[in-house]
C-alpha cells in the first residue's frame, strides 16, 4: 500500500481523505494536544507523534520512516496568512511553510500536497511560499498555487483554499493539473448534509440515535454511523433575547448583532472557521444558524457540512470541536485529489526497498 507522511495533521481531515483514497499513513505529526486529541481514537492503527514539525531532524525521520513514504501531505498553520487575521510579519507560524518543504527535501517522496488559506497568495505572503518551493531545486514538477473550492468536489460548503502539488518525475508519472483536480462529484446542499438531523434535538447527552426517516439523502447516508448512534450533537446555550433575535433572521440572512448567517436549505454553508486557542485569546469564530431552529449549528452538523462521517470523534466540548472542524481540510476534497494522484504512482507489486536503501534516501 502506498504510504503518507501527514504533517500538521490536526484531527485528521487529510488523514481520512488519504485513507479513503487508498493510502496508509505511516506517520502523523502535530504539536497541538487539543486539536489532535481525538486523532488516536479515529485512527488507532496510525503512528502519531506529538511534536513541533520544525524540530524533526533527518536522523529522527530516518528512524520513524525506515522505508520512506510515497507522499507528504499537510496544511501548515494558516492563521498567520488568513485574510481576517493580523498577518504579522514576525508571526513564527509563517516559518512553518518553509519547514514543510524542508521535510519534503529530507524525506524525498514521490509527491506532496500542501493546503492553506487563500491569504497565502496575498502579495505580502506569496514570496514565503515561492522561496520555500525554490529550495526543492529544479527536479520537481510543481502545480500551483491553485485556489480550489470544496463545494466543487461534492462538499456542501464553500471553502476556498490554496493547494500546491509537487511531483518527482524520477519516482512517478506526472499528472497534469487537470488530471489532479478532476472531479465528477454532483453538487450537494445544506439539506443534503443535515436535513435528516433536523428533528433530533440538540442536548447535553453523550450520544444520539437516528430517527426513522422516509428520505435520507445519498450524501447523508454515506456519512451515517453503522451503529445507528452518533456523538457531537451538542447544545450551545443562547440567552432568551438572542433566540428572539435569531427568530427574525430568514434563511440566507445575517443576524445584525452577532453576524451569524442563517443557512439556506438549498444553498451552501459558508466557510467554517476555527477561532483561536487560549494562546491567542480564546476567540470563538462566528457559527452559522440552523436553517429552521433558532440556534447555531451543532458540532455534528458542522462536521457533516465539512464532510466528516458521524462515527468520527471530536473533542468533548463544543468550542474545541469547532476548532478541530474549522482547522481541518474537508475529507471530501482530500479524497478526490489523492485518489487522482495515486493513479500515477507505480504499483506496489515490486519488491519493497530495504531499510538501508530507504535510509540513504533521507538526506
């Protein structure tokens, strides 16, 4: 099976997409103990390393990945480049784009996939990416940076992100950019994603059960838990005056005070944002309102809109669950892109490289 190194893994959006695309994650790495806290629950057979990517040395990577990997994937922290952030030039997180490419140069995979916010393409930020790409030398074929929207790949959310793809012609056939981003997915909407959950009240329970439905969309059916139970449909308490204000917001409208957009059953969800951790002020991001109920959506509804299945576990709290989901790459777009890429890798029927030869590849 083709293997992946997953950097800045978070809760595992890219990991899930790569698994569905037929890859095995040889190693996942993330520094945030909260955002990655459920990774081991969702991927119990995957080796996870709680570490700062910038500290990973050649020797350590050689030990952790004795047979190398076919691909490196990851989304370096985006807050330092976000259009709604401060984009401070001295934010140390800006350096992590370079660290991503340093590890590519060290591990020497056949391909890489990097994701980030559109702000990475802003004039003041783009030189950081261009400088990092140049460190790879002339051997690599680079596609991007290219802005892709998850809704064009079947996710019921408008989520535009920059992607950069790289391929080593000595190790694989190089697909064109059109072949990498090809998708035959049909358009989905909010009703497809969460319509079957509308009659299941949010609460403070530990788990919820599906109700009998005459109609469940194909999208929702694929994401439903085989057990019939799911987690994360948690209550966010609102004051009475807030609920009254929400009642005056029509589908597609915006709450004038909190700036919450009410979802339209027939439309798409706006980009779900993460908010910040305690080290950055503990700011909660604005969450959309449910199309019918006078409340913000639950973490499980947000997960559905992002493309996570109902048996995927997030944090026990609403706040950190939304941080996990908002920081993640939609598994839907990840699966499509990585499925397309895997078609151009050599088959794994050949004899696997020896440990010594793999270690020699890590320079």
